C-alpha cells in the first residue's frame, strides 16, 4: 500500500557521539546533546523507489557433501535446521535452498563403482540424503535448486540424479536444476576443461539440458549460468539471449574478499576492515542492478546463487565474527533495494577442501548445528523486507561507515534499518515524520565487539511458541526520544530496526 502523500520529503539530522554507547540518561537529554557531537543531514522520500521484494528472497547454499550431515537427526540437527529456516520464513515466506558448490562437480548419485570416473568425482549422493531433503521441505515449505555435475561431462549421471530427485524429493519441492558450478573456473579439473573456453561450455551445457529435459516438469527449468568470476561476465548477454527460454532463474556467484590472499595491502585481503568497507557490500548491489537490467527483456529473476564474505572458505576471526552480521545485513538489503530476486549464503565446512568459516550455520565440535553470527544478519534483513515490501529512498549525507535502508510493506508499515559499522561511534538520528506514523517497535542486534564469535544479542526480539520470530514491544522502546520528530539511536557496531505504522 502506497503512502497517501508520495511526494513528502522528510528532513532529518543526526548527531554522532564519539565516546561509545550513550547511557539512558544521556539519551534522555534529547535534541541538545553535549560537546563531542557531529551533525549529519539525512533525507527520506516516502515514495516506493523499486519493485516489491519477491518471495523466496532468502536462501542457503550448501555443499552436497554437507547437506546430509546437517539433516541427520542425531544431536538435533534436523530440528535445528528446520527452526533456522522457519525463523526466516516467518518474514519472507518459503526459502530457496541451493545444493551444490564445488562439490557439485565432484558428486554423483549412487556413485558408480565402475572405475571409469575421473578421480575428482568422489562424493556419493545417497537416497537417504534426498529423502531427508524431502522431509525438510515438507516441514518448512522450502524449495531446492539441485546442482548437477557438469565437470564430469557425462549427461547420463545428471539424468540419474534428476530422476532420483523427482522420486525422492518430489518435483513440487524443486524450483530448478543447476548445470555445473562456476564453469568459468573449470580449470581446476585439469585437462578435461580448458579455462575460458566459453563455446565449449555452451556446447556441453546444451547437451546436458537436452538429456534432462524429458524428465523435467513444466514448472521446473534451469538456474544458471552460475558464473563465479568476472572473466565470463562479458558473455552473459549472449548466454541470456541464447538460453532465456530454458531458464527460470539467472544466478551469479560472488565473494568480496579472498581468504587465501596473504598480501595485507591487497583490497581483497580478508580482514574485518575490508569486509566492513562500503565497497564490500555495494559491489553486490551494483552488479545486481546491472544484471537485473540485462535480464529485464525476458522478465527473468536474478539472484546471487552463491555468496559470502570470502572465497576459499572464509577466514577464522573475520567470517565467523559479528562483523559478518553487519556485512550480511548491509549487503542483503542493498541487493533487495536494487531489485534482486534473492540470495543464497554459502556453507561448506571443509567439504570442498576449504575450512568453511563462513555461513549462517555450522556443525559444532560436539556434532550439533549452531547459528553463526551471519544468521542474525539474515534475520534482520528478512524482517525489514518482509511480505513484499518495496524500498523507500533514504539518504544519509555522511562519509561515516553507516548505512540506512527503508522499506514500505503493503500492511501500512515502514521499516527503517540503521547499520552502524563503526567500532566506537554512537549515532542519534533525529528524524521528522508525519504524525500518522507511530513507532510500534524497535530492536537492536549487537555483540561484545566486532570480533566476537559468540554473544550476539537481540534486544527487543523474542522467539517462542506460536509467535516464533515476532517483534515484541519491550523496554528498548525507551531509546526512542520524541524531540520535534523521531530520534533513532544507533550504537556503535550495531543494527537497529525501527517499525512505524500509520
């Protein structure tokens, strides 16, 4: 539902406290702060500035060798996985789980033992795994993108998996199949594939497509091309022109940093500083905007089918810290703002020869499945963009490391997210809004420090019983001070979500 006065421009000013988080007493001081404050101008245009966020925006990407372990009933893993999905689905509807990654081209269903497969095909996809995937889909309503092994160049193996998935997962739980993972990086398969031979890839991709087509339902097509690097991005217009009738999702893979990079002066060296710089998040939105326009003539949705903080499995002390929470929220909201159809945050945990320090979920030493800091970044973004919300223009005129996003839902709700990525700067954003906009709830996500791997706190947020995932009224409301409008309090290294209703 649109606001009645779409041309209304709301002015705002922000004051920044340079000495850590303000106490309730300091906040109560209102619009006349003490010394040490910097004023920042901001503006909000209460007019939808983009397309509604589609359903299935949120998703996981999970390696073939990991999904079976995550869905094991031992240690409560299956239940933990289902609950993590439901926590996100409460806001944005069914999730899309992509099963693939590097292991996609190292796996086969009911692994043949004829001794004629290349040595890199070593991961066995069992019927038990597919049956567990079906149970998860029935319990949560999620759907799957199923990755097929293109690297082995044996379409018959792909047909076996397609038929098994149809029988054991069920076609109503399958959104698409993916033919090959990051074919522009297929040099890792040695002589079988030659790097940067796009024409060879296209011929083999087409062979696979024709092989599996007889076993696809009318609603199931292909997610692709799953390019992982900039090398083949120049081929994307040609790929879409040739293959758009065979696709139902356009997918790309991207990581802002590289875990194996050792040069500390490199802009893609994996550090908290580089992860939280503006470019680490904005590059996703910029590329998404470009590809959305490219795919527009064929009305195809575009998503990052695999993404995370740093390729090569992420880095301990960066990818598994609260910094990844701030990065994830900023990045996902930026993608939603420019019209992206969704994201799949990747999980590997050693299955693909990389340690897998990134990801929303991780298997602990005792075997149980834990939520990682990144999960809470997904949770915050899911709340802001829920139920088909549309982005609203919000501008912060500042060079400080802070981002602001606003989304208007069809249910007379305006949600404003402030992501403060500075380690020691507290923001007070004085925001004037029409009287009809009333603050309903406010909550904050924080942690002991940017480097914290545990201790993520959601203040003002409760998850229990039938109201799982709901935002509740709490005492955090005192952080809102009425002073000629609204005051949005954003402590250092935090995410603060404000819900307004009219």
